[in-house]
């Protein structure tokens, strides 16, 4: 039997008594695209950070292609491409310099780094800024997402874990990004994305997990999770609705 592309088992993290992740378990089958959705502060970033070796869990395990992320980080990280929340990149470099630095740090062949860099920058429409010598420091939010995605793809990983990859990305670039992700999955790769955009998750993902208060409330195929309604309906049903009462915010517009 092949190992799941990503397997989270009872991942738990407590910050000063706050159970940010409270026994998060999730299986991502090979060749699938899983959407992780949940309200603000639900524990998505905490869970994904533990899953990829960026945040040490208090307990629980994370495996990529059967490799334990915390016991064998070098092997696991070679299999992983990560777009973390609040990307920390060396900023006083151009996009191509950054990708070269990133690739060589990973022990890649310089010629392969160079050809993939120019292809990624062109496809992600960062090549023109690069030719003008624009530093990552000067990039817009969307451009930062795109260069972050390029660093995640550069070494051709087996599993991509992307925290809010479409946030601040313009619609044309978002299409390109979707096409890249689809191609990655068609080639046998697996992806987990976190997103607040239900329509995007419904359009792109074949599997979904709803997380709230540090726990996975529902997961499975899109059809299993949303049932006969929309994903948003199911989300609100599980997470709870917040409405504004008549007596609240009465000072607005007065
Ligand atoms: N480094 C930290 N120190 C203390 N508390 C933290 C830390 N990181 C996250 N938390 C807390 O853990 C909980 C989960 O946060 P997390 O960032 O994982 O949520 P999220 O689902 O990614 O939210 P969002 O959708 O708003 O990005 C929140 O209550 C948050 O305040």
C-alpha cells in the first residue's frame, strides 16, 4: 500500500493555555488537492506549520510520503514545497537572485536552478521586474506570494503545502497559479492549500477539511463534506453563524 502524501496524526500545540491545534489528524492521498478551511484563528497556520517542520508540535506526528517530518527533517523537507504564512525571505535580492540562493542552498545543480528560475519568473510574470533589478523588498503583496510559490516549486517537490496562496493575487495571475497547481496534481503531486475563499476551494479541490477551535470538524471528499448544499452552508452550519444584532454598531453613520 502506498503511504499518504501527507499524514497528520493528533498534532497538538498549546500557546499559553490556548489549544491552537487540538489533536489535528488528516490524511492527504497522493495526487489530490485538499482545501483546509476554517474561521480566523481556527488553527490552520499552526497545523500546517507543524506539518512542514516550521513549528515543533507539543505532541502528534506529521509524515510526508511516510517520512516523519520531525525525526527525519532533511528527507522530509526535500519532498516538501512550502508557502508559509508571512513569508520570511531574504529581501535585499532580486527574484532571480533569491531563487538562485534558494536552489543552491538545497544543493541543486546551478544550471537546473538557472533554467527553472527563468521559466518560473516568466510564467509568474515576475521577469520584467527582475530585469529592472527590483528587490523582493520592493515587491507588492501579490508579487511576494508569487515569488514564495516559485521557491516552493523550484526543487520539484512531491507535496506542496500552501498557506493562503491566492491571497492578494490578481485574477489573471490567479488563473496561472491554478493552472500550475492543476498540472502539479496531474503529474502525481499532492497539494494542501488553506483558503478563506469557499468558491475557490469548491472549484479547485477534490478534498476538503473544515477546522475550527483547533479541531478538524469534517474532512473527506468535497461531496462527502458539503453534502447536498454548498461548502459555505456546511461551513457555517459547523462553525456557527455570527449576525449583527439591531442594537450593535448603532453609532455607525450617526
Ligand atoms: N506564535 C503564537 N503565539 C501565541 N499564540 C498563537 C501563535 N500563533 C498562533 N496563535 C494562536 O493560535 C490560534 C490559531 O492561530 P492560527 O494562526 O493557527 O489560525 P488560522 O486558522 O491560521 O487563522 P487565520 O485564518 O486568521 O489566518 C489563535 O488563537 C492564535 O491567536
